[in-house]
C-alpha cells in the first residue's frame, strides 16, 4: 500500500532508501533527541533498520512507512505504527529541514485513517516527551486528544538513562 499527498509519498521502506534515511534523519543527534533510539552511527545501521522493517511489515499488524518526496523519491522521515490487539501506537521522525511544513500532520492523518479502516482497531495512541511540545502539536492537529502525563513513561536514551515523563495523546472510534 502506498499513499500520496501534496509533494510526498508514504510507502514501505526499500533498500534504495538507506542513504537518504541516514543522511536526512537517522544520524542526527538533534532530530533523534526525543526518540527511543540512538542516532545511527553508520550507513550500515540504516541498512539494518530497513531490513528489519521488511521482515516485520504487515499491513494489518505493523505499519512502517517512509515519507518520501515524490519528485526525487528521497526519504525524509518515517512513521511506525505497530498494532497490539485492538489498538496501535504511533511513532514518527522527520528530517529537521521539513519541520513546520505540516508534512507529518498530513502523514499521521493518513495512518490514522488507514488503521481505523481495520474493523478491530478502536484506539490509537502516541507519547511525546514533556519537553517536546512540537510533537504534541502534530498529534493535536491530526485529531488526537491529550489524555494526561505518563510519569516515567519512556526511556529516551539521547536524554537520560532513566525514564522520563511523557504526554499521552489518543484518538478512538
């Protein structure tokens, strides 16, 4: 399954994406600051990630999409949406060069609609660090509602070895 919006495409990761994924976002300490994984140190790390995505991708259970530019097919971000029973969690990352352009909000809306088209998905949720309000704005603009603070909700290895407080957002049908 592939989705197009504006100048962008949401599609499964492919081998050819490794260089642009590495160059555009996985190696950046600033971009990965609030994520649950550390920056990739080598291109091989991004190749390994693509191979992992290809083994676990399932349109009903584990969506992993890159966000690519239509014209060049260059990967500039990703959305991850693993399904767990009746619900799915969302994670995303976008190249800093594309922040503030509404790209992630549009991509997130597509993923929310895709997940809710499955008759067994009733809840979709996402977390963001309390010090990363921009991520919360993306969730809010996509239609998600703030549900509260999850104390010590996730370890963000680029910030601390200890769990940090997170804001929980969700949408239900």
